[in-house]
C-alpha cells in the first residue's frame, strides 16, 4: 500500500496544490483514509444545516465496471483504475426532513406560523428542492477534495456520467437522490505531472462594495 506523506500540508497549501489527476495507479486506498475524507465532507456547511449529502465508495472491480458503463471515454478508464471512486449524491429526503423539523418548531411555538409556506415549498416545489440540496452537496465535495490533497492523495471530480445509471450501479434510490458527480481517489500514475495551472487574474474576479469597483 502506498504510504501517505509524513508532513501533510495545511488547508491554504492544499487549495493551491489541488489539481485534477487523470491517470492513476491501482493501489488501494485504506478504509481509514477514506473515512477521513468522508468525515471532512461531513463537516461542510449547509443552508439551515440541511446536510443533504450522501456518498457511496466504490472499490470492487464489478462495481467499478458498472460505474464505468455509466460514462464514456477517459472517465470510464479512470474509475476502473483509481484505488476508489466516491459517488456523490444529493438527498431530497433531507428536504423532507427539514420540512418535518420546521413543522415541529411551529407546533412547539419555536417558529412563526408563516414558516408553513416554506414547509409547503420544501415538500412540493421540485425546482426549489433541487436548488437547495445540490449546491450544498457540491460544498461537501469541495471539502472532500481538499482533504484528499492535504493527505497527499490525487483526485478527479467528474460529472460527465448518466446520473440515473450511476444511481442504479450503486443501488441508490432513484427518486430520492440527485447525482452530484464522481470523485476518483488514489495515487497518480508514475510520471504524471501537474499541468500548468490556469486561473483568471485575481483583479478580474473581485470588487469592493459595488460591482466593478476596487
């Protein structure tokens, strides 16, 4: 098993070092390390403490093959080669759970009755439900990516999959979850080099107080 570095980087260094690796060695990733990554994802912030994320770790060859069949091209090779792949899902059931919590708060006098409108929206407005659970799940994916970088692992976040086929491949509930990507996790292939990072200049992306003002 490949050893992790003895001196892991801090979070700002992890942000600077994180990049997408597209060629992996098949070395396994231990349960202990994978659980560290999932714990990092679990600590992500979410609106109203929704925590809608759910993850399925794929390591067995037969599951990798089913996952690979849900995509094409290089992604299919990546999921079959990397030590593990993490299927990232956004749970619509957590929108229902939030509605339940708000209803309980209303009954207990801990929330105003006008919050019943939010309860109805959480239960009935499908566009709102999706808009609520997906961005929060993406935040957790980002935490997972940074934790992996900090521990010296390579990752690739991929979204070019047939989400319904992915859910079927891992037995996820078709109606209650939304596909939020697959993260390949492992160790870069021998000779892999980080490509030159291209980012827009800092001056192009920020303003103070009013848009366009520095």
